[in-house]
């Protein structure tokens, strides 16, 4: 298999975990390149469900090398907890096959406090962040005051950086947000106490990745969140704080753009979104509740109910264009069973004009009216289908219509959460 970037083509939770796990069987290296534990990637093998927040979704394949790239923001406690839980279940999480880039930035307690404090203060216009400190950590990276995983080897550097960071942040926390200030020594002590367990994982992942590629390995670059949560191209300001687009797989894992050979966009057969922000095809009626219940649409990270709506081909087209998607993996098609009619948004109307692409002015997407096309629904249980030809005519017609509208081929069709519940074309 060629080096492949896997990204979410909507607003996250498209089923990236399942697709990465599936394609990991054909890859030797899996790299996370952005985001942090705002992600929740679910893998179902048999009756066992695994939700990963930081560890790459290839970890369940014993031979695969799993790397946390420089573009990730890493919460040390969450990483250690996740590896311990995996180890307790017999998964090999030794530093021989799981490593963190020395250049990855660390999420510290003050990032989480600031994330929560800001959201609390935002009252009527919350972003609805996961509260994991993602935004404040990326802010410090850009402000050049962040701590990186490699710093853990130098306690004096850790203490100096934490002290420096808290000079400013404690003023904000105490004076502006009326939150508790943090003691620099306590923060440094807490972090340095974790260092002995973390440091074996902290490696020159660039060297490991390049050595593997030179030896002929195929690499999977595992995206988190979704394209419409991208800091530049998403529904700003209701976005996450990293570039989620496929292009960032290169910068976020230290490979050349020319190493990215194939881009798989994971896309649900309908749409969901967690947190605030515009969502043109959102359903606030029984059909929306049906999708939420039937699709178990509750956040894998925060447990929040996900907002649900119809498939939006405008959103999908934009993702295809921004990422050079070579293949789409359509997920959760089974969830649409028993809806009498399926609606597909093919365009938007805004101020008397018809739009094929998302408007770029802030707030405009919140004012569009979706233009829908209706196709018949299906009643058959498709969760056992393993071949495209086995799908009922109505289902095949729906998939083919989505291909026409998005301009990309649905090379994978997922009809259930299980590893084997996939049609490959
Ligand atoms: P990710 O963040 O993109 O990895 O997606 P999540 O794991 O947050 O959410 C996807 C959910 O859908 C998980 O609970 C998966 O087990 C489940 N899932 C994935 N593919 C399918 C599918 O084809 N059908 C059904 N019914 N569930 C699926
Ligand atoms: P996976 O990888 C869905 C959303 C949050 C919020 C916005 C900003 O599982 O698809 P943040 O904590 O990142 O500052 O929150 O982004 N968000 C996600 N929504 N899936 C995710 O990850 C998400 N990660 C962040 O709900 O609206
Ligand atoms: Mg998720």
C-alpha cells in the first residue's frame, strides 16, 4: 500500500479509528500528526471496543510502529493512562513500537485551566471545546513559550519554562477569570514525576520514520478531528486549533509533502458535529433523534450528544478539493436503515444566490438554506453485506449519487463498527 493520509472529511467522528485500524493491517508505521486528546477514535474488534485519544489507531496490530508526531499536543497523564490501560489488556505498548516526537508540545495543567476558564467566560458564544487544553497549548507553541516532550530530560529547563509561563497565565487565571492560580513548583514537580515513565517514549521519531521509509515501509498518517474544524479552512472561529488538512501530515510528522501518495477521506453517510458552530443540514426533529440513537452519536471523548443532520455534499466537495482526496471511505451507511426518505444537500442558497462551495465570510454559513435532493430510503439490514453488489438497489443508488456529487470514489463502505463490516471496492 502507498503512504496514505487518512483524514475526517466533515466535523470529526467520521469513523477514522475504524478505517485506520483496518488499513493498519497493510502498513508498517502509523503516525498521528496533529491534535491531541480532544480526539476519540473508536476501534471495534469482536466484542471489544477500544477508544484511543493519543495512541495511534494502529496499536492493535502487533507488528506496527506507532508514532506520535511533532504536530501533536500531548497530555502526559493521558498518554500514560492510555498506555497502561492498553498494557493491562495485553497490547504491546513498549517504546520499541510506540514513540513520541521530542518536538511534540506538552499540555500542562494551566492549559486545561485556561481552556475551561475561557469557555466559562464566553457565556452566550461558547466554542464548545473539549476542555482538554488543546487551544492554549497550541497558543504557547505559536508564542514560542511551550514545553516540548524533549524538554523532560532537562529538569532545570522545565522549571524555568513553567515559571515563565505562569507569570502571565496566573494573572489571567486569577484576575480575569477568577480561577485558582497555579503554583509553578507544584506544576513542575507533577510533570517531572511523570518524566521517568515518559522519557523512554520520547525519541527522535523523525529518524525512526525515515529509517522505516527507506527500508520500504508503507506509512499511514492518522488525522484527527475533521476538515471543517481546521484552524484555517474550517468554520472559524468554531474550529480546533490545528490544521487538520492532509497537507499538515507532512509538517506534523517530519516528512516531505512528496511522501504523501494517497489521501483517504473518511465521511459519514450523514453528518454530525459536536460543539457550537454552523451546521446547515442539522436536523432538530425526529429524524435527527433517530440518527443520534441508531448511530450511537455520543462523543467518544466528552460523552456529549452529537448534533446530527443529512449528508452535505457541499461540505464533502470542499474536503475533496482541499485535501486531494483520492478515495473516500463512507461510514455508518447501516445507520440510515428505516428512514423512509434520504435527503442530500447539493448546494446552498444565500441572499438569493446559489452556492456550490462554502461561503468564506464569518457567519455566512450560519445563514445559508440547504438545497436538498430526495432519494428513497431502505428497510433492509445491510450490516452483513461484504460486497457492493449485495447492497440493495436503493443503497447503491445513494452511494453512487454521493460519488457523483463529491467527485470522489467511495473505495470503502462501512456497514457496521466491526473491523470486518466493510465493503472494499
Ligand atoms: P473517529 O473520531 O473519526 O475515529 O470516530 P469515533 O470513534 O469518534 O466515532 C465513530 C463511531 O461510529 C464509533 O463508535 C465507531 O465504532 C462507530 N462506527 C464506525 N463505523 C461504523 C459503521 O459503519 N456503522 C456503525 N453503525 N458504526 C460505526
Ligand atoms: P475526533 O478525532 C469531533 C471539536 C469540539 C469543539 C471544537 C474545538 O474524534 O474526530 P478543541 O477541544 O479541539 O479546542 O474543541 O472542536 N472537536 C471535535 N469534534 N471530533 C473530534 O475529534 C473533535 N476534536 C475537537 O467539540 O467544537
Ligand atoms: Mg471521535
